C-alpha cells in the first residue's frame, strides 16, 4: 500500500505534464498556438518539473549526513 501511495504524485505529475505538452503540441500543429508561445510554455513546464523534483530532493536532505 505504501508503494501505491508513494506513486500517486509522480503518476499525476507525468499525466498532467504529458497532457499539457500534448495539447500544446496539437495547438501548434493546427495553427492555434504560435511556436514562440509553445516554446515558452513548454520551457516553463519543464523547468517547473525539474525544479520540483530536484529541489524537493535537495530540500529533504539532512545537511550533516546528506541523506533524506
């Protein structure tokens, strides 16, 4: 049950990220979104995901031991 509980946040993050990227890509392909706007949106999304995952890991480490 712990593994299931621990997997909820990563699964939801991936789901929403892929959904967001997919809809944005579709918007570019059909001409509803300009590529510059698409690039800015996707860059922001990827930056947020990287900072969330790596920032959390760094923030949870104990400075004296380097372990969570």
